[in-house]
């Protein structure tokens, strides 16, 4: 769901992920620390992806390291559809305690945020160091460094017997309006932004993951003293994977024939599994 506070030049997004998380996470058998991280990453991806005005555009968030316990985390969003996966070293992860820090999981890494605009074919990518206590913090740094937009992002995830729930809030200050003007004179200490950031920052983790608290009520709790808050209910989020036989046929066709021969099993088929959804495909190329 999106909202704006016109008098403060602020726009926001708020999301809560329930069954869609179970669907994405259910395709993998990740240990709890990875499940929690991916739930947070999918929530951040949904928040940032829903900023795109280009309905068929794609937002990809990728965290990558050379020698971290996690060497790759990828999530993407397109038109309300989310997917993601994590590549990690299970043995090294098991040696960590519960609730490992972002640094313990990734080491020295970087975060790439990529906007692919379907309407124009343009691609924008920003890369920032993977720093801070959470992916949300690293994404805040992305908006400040790459887009010069003061941004606050809060994310929480809870995984208990009843399934996984995650929630997130993103608030941005756009004093020059939404359209792409040069923001050379950005002021992080703008009084309007200070005020809104203080209110938004007061959100609690349990509020973000409380399925009985509607998103609208959540925003009203934070900004009830504002003269006007405008809401725009978005569509539901769902798991969406773009893997298909045709996709893998085109990937495999790019390999030399000798490599394809090595990949074939005794039936002459090449079996590939989708990293995002773990589905298996048998390609007869
Ligand atoms: Zn897939």
C-alpha cells in the first residue's frame, strides 16, 4: 500500500507479507537464520519495487560477497510478483550462533539495486557497500548515495509455528517532487524530513508483523497528527517465477556442444533446477 503526506513532501510504502513468504520460503529448506534474512530481503524488495511507476518494470536486489558464508542473495519484484533465493555455505553457517550479524553472514560485500524499465528498456543500477546492521539499513544508504533521496526503511520478520509474517515501512522525502530533477542540494536536516523520520522511526517490530493491525491503521498510528494522509491500496503480492522450459533451452543453447554432452544424463536429457523456486526442468536440447 502506498501513501503520501502532501504537506511534508513525503511518500511512503507499507507492506505485509504472509502466505507469499511461505510460498517462496517453502521452495527451499533453509536454516532459520537464512529464512529470516530472505524474509527481510523480500520485504525490502517489495517496498522498493513498488516505488516503480513502470508497471512491467523489474527491481532486482542482489547482495554479493567474495568469501562470505552467504556469497549471493537475489530477490526481484515485477508487477506484484516476488521471488528470491540465497546461496550459502551450510557448514560455516552452522558454526555461527543464533542471530548472526549481517557482517558475520556476508563479510565484506556489496549491495546492487537494479531498476529495469520495461517501457523504455533502460536500466539503472546503483551499488553500495553492504554495511550496517541490516539489509534495510544498507538500502537506506543506497537511496542516499545513489539517488540523494533521504529514506527511512524499517523491516521486521517473525517465523513461528503458524507460518512466516514480515512487514516493512519505507518513507522518503521528495521536496523537489517525484520527477527526476537533479538533487544536488539535498539536505538531510530538512525540518519536514526530521519530523517525519522521527515519527516513522517510532514504528515497532511487533506492529509491522501483527496481521491483525491493518496497514492503514499502522500508518495512521504513526502520522495521526498530520492534516492529510492520502492512501492508495495496491494489489496483493504473490510469488512469481519466470522460469520455463523455453528459458532454460535458450540458456543451454549458449553452451558449446561438448559442455552440453557432459550435462546430459543417461536418458539424454539435461536436468536444471531453478534457483528461485527449486522446480526441476528436463531439457532435451
Ligand atoms: Zn523458478
